[in-house]
C-alpha cells in the first residue's frame, strides 16, 4: 500500500509538471484530479455493496488509476462501462 501512495504522488507531480510545460490550465488539472478522487469513492462504494454485502465477487471492479479516471470522467456510466468490461 505505501508503494501505491508513493506512485500516486509521483503521477500527480509528473502530471502537474506536464501541465506547466505545455502551458495548460491548472484548473483542468485540479478538475481531473477531483474527478479521479470522486471516481475512487464511487468504486469503493460499488465494491463495498456488491462484493462485500451481497457477496457477488464477480461484480468487483479493481481500483486502479485507470478505473478511477474512467469513473471520474464519465461518472455513473463509467462504472457501468467498467462493469461490462469486467464481465466480458
């Protein structure tokens, strides 16, 4: 787990530097970061309900930076998309 936190911090720092280098808006960076964090929360709740309470392990979606980003950008349709991909 500590390795994941360190990786997360490094990814945020590299992304921030890329935004500065290409002169992109920092507002977009923070919006993307907040959406990814919201995506992680949605995935945690989803996994807690389906994999934890209902014991339906096949519906568990692993939480990675890609799944958090997809869920953060697309919202609930992103969770549905990830669920469909997981079941294929």
